C-alpha cells in the first residue's frame, strides 16, 4: 500500500511540474481502474488547494460509495472540470456528488453521462437550487424519467448559473418536456439544451415550440430522435425562426427548402451575434 501511495505521489508530482506556470493541472485517469481507495491515495498526494483544471475518471471502476473519496477531493482541491462518464456510481454516488455541490466548490463542468444515476438525479436537482458555480451538466443516458426532468426544471426556476444541460437519451417523455418548457419561459441563464432521444413525441416537442418564441436566452437546442411527425417538426422550425436568441437547432426533419430557410436564418443570426 505504501508503494502504491509513492507511485501516485510521483505521478502527481510529475503533473504538478508539467503544469507549473500554466495554471491548474489536468489529470487523465480514464480507464485506469481507479476506485475510491486509489483516489484517496491521489488526494493524499495532492497539496491542499491544488488547482485541477480537468479530472477525467471516465470508464473507471467507480461505484456509489467510492464517490465519498470524490467528495473529499472536491473539498481538498479546486477542481474546475470533472468527468465520470461510463461509470457505475448510481444513486449512491449521486448522493456524495450532490453533497459536494451543496458546499459550492469551484466546479464549473460536470459530466455524468451513462453513470446509472436513475433517481439519483433528484439529489443533483436539489443541489442545483443552492449551487452558484456549475455552468455545465451532462446527464445523457442515465435512465432519467419524467420525475427527474421535472425536478431539474424546478431547480432551474431558482438556479441562475447553469448554462448547458444535456438530457439526451433519457425517457423524460412529454411530461418532462412540458416542465422544461415552463422553465425556459422564466430562466434567463440556460443557453444550451440537449433533448435528443428523450421520447418527447409530438406533444412534448409542441410544448417546447410554444415557448421558443417567448424566450430570449436559449441559443442551442437539440430535439432529434423523438418520434415526431413532419408537421410537428415544421411547427418547431417556425418557432425556432421566431426565437431571436436561437443560433442552432438540430434534429428536425424538414423539406429541403424549409431546411435551407431555417439554416440561413440561424446562420445570419449567428453572424450578427459575433459582430455585436
């Protein structure tokens, strides 16, 4: 165990040396068999208050209780970007991450795609009501249903920091879409929303379309793979043109002329936004 600790200390020392004069360090620990015990050794090797720009733990052997070590790391160091895609932290892990978010660490970006969160998203939603630093949350493929989407939407009635939310490949359904649409009407900070493959159907997409013309902040929207009709996609396209803030929308099936008109409209709008 002491040998392992020294090995990780040497790794951290090397990372710190490489980052000297360049701000925070980047630790790419993807697919290295990292679990909670090993992460604690890494925490011990890091100086208190160490600045970590990026920490990748994708596809590692993280399970729910291992996230206690992660909570310790977020309290011990200044982590800006954290990725746990493809792990099995589940709802138990979401508990520890939510506790860390309640403490308002300087974490700006959190990637938790395909992490088996399920109902654990409710804990993350509660944390968003008090967290004022996180700007990007990626939750693709986590078995999130209508209740989870509604909890996130309710949190974003309160949260005025999050700018990017990815809920793709979660069966939130029309009910989840309706809650998110109501949130978009009052939220003034969320600029990017990914609802690809969310089982929205016609009803869910029409709920989003109804609010698009009344929001002035959303810039990027993905709505493909939701089993909508051509008529519904045309309605969404018309709403996208009316939404003066929207710069990009993907996933609509449109006739060639209508697709070109939408693309040109958004491209012109994006060019104007770049020039002020």
